[in-house]
C-alpha cells in the first residue's frame, strides 16, 4: 500500500462520499461550465486538503463526521481549485499535473470566469447552509493567499526579501490554506476555540514545511537528472537563496543579484547560481528549517490521544517532507 493510500485508509469511506458531494457542488445549468468542471474533477490531485479536513474532524470527535464536515471539505476544494485555475492564467501555464490547463484548452477569459464561478460556488455553499463560522475561516484564507502572492511579486521586483518576509509570504501564500483545512475540520465537530486554534496552527506549520520542500525541489535533480532552476528563472526568492545572500561577501552578493536580475534566462549562469547556493549550505539550512516546522507540528499532535486518525496525520506530516514531487 503506498503512503497516500495508507493515510486515506481511516477516511476512505468519507473520501468516496466527498467526491460525489464535491462533484454535485460544482454543477450548473450551463453545459460549457459542466464540461469544464467535469474535466477538472477527473484530473484531481492527491486531495490532501480534504484529507486534512476529515482526519482532523475524526481525530477530535472519536471518528464522527457530519454534513458540515463534508461542506467544509467541499468549500476548501472549490476555493483551492479556483485559485489553481487563476494561477495558471497568471503564470501563463499550459499544464497542470501533466494535463492541459483550463486556459490552454478554453483560453484565459473562460478560465478566469470558471475560477470566479468555483469561488462563488464555495462561498454560497457555506452561506446557503448557514455555516458562517466556516465561511469566516475560508474568507481569511482567500484574503491571505491574495496578499501573499502580491507581496511576493512586490518583493521579487526589488530582490530584497529577508528570511522573515519569506516566512510571511509562504505563510500567506501556502500555509494559510492548509491551516484553514485543519481549522474547518475541527470547527465542524467541536465548539472549542482552543482546539480549533491548535489545529489551525498545526496546519500552518505543515504548510510552511510543505512550501520549503517545494522550494528545495528547484535545486534537486529532476526526472532528467538536472536541477530545474525554475524559481531562479522567475526571480523567485526562496529560502536556500535568501540564506546564502544574507551570509556571503558583498562581492558574491552583487554577483548573485546581478545573475538573478539580468542573467536568469542564461542556463549556464543559472547552473552556476544553483551550484553556489548548494556549496554555501543554502539547501542544508532550508532543510533544517523545514524539519523544525515539522517537529513543531508533531508536538501539537502529542496533545491528542492516540487513534488511527492521529496516526494518519503523523504520516501526512512526514510525507510532506519526504515526498519526491
């Protein structure tokens, strides 16, 4: 059994029912929309976000979930899917998970409208059922994700990202959505602000580790045995590079910044930057920080009694930093 199947095992019944409910939540009277959303549903990823919702809910309620839990999972997946559709337009990306993106098949205008539609469907699912407490959690996540993306764009122009700003960017851009999954799962089954906040913090820590792992992939060998350097080409300042910039000589820093600003399309120069970052402990530093976030998340789980749901969450925490892609 692979690791994802192992994590899903205690919630496989809920995940199957969730898929049906999620598909229903997307339905429209517009044939074009239904064709596109059908395409989206059939090219789903690992579905980590609904898994966090159900595992958190079941851990806190001795294995019980309710309709609010299903709605919370559907809303988060609708919002997440909307952001992915919009991201592909913003990034001018023609592929998503090895398949054509919506904008590649149906053009940007339709992709933006489909993203808006999914976002509104998510919000209405909460409003129509009076889940205003869940809606607040999700709305904060949507606001923070937008702020995180814009903060990253603003800082990329000047290449002046400190480690503290980097953490703020990834907390908003990535961690906030995983934090909201865990807070939603908790809020759907318990009315205890401390428990909800503990699980929100747990999700945030996992999200931080998740994004640092993603940033490390840019420096690791890809399928053809070469580091990709995509972040450098896009002038994205990630933790390995930030650490090295803050700990090298003025001359080296000047060379690095010049390379990223003016030579980021030069394959040879990008390769040299990658080698420099690796040689100056950028990767080992980022890995150490990633493990610190992981360990902090596991400490939060220590406060809960042992259960198969807690075991799956521990597996999920470890999977986040052990995954190969």
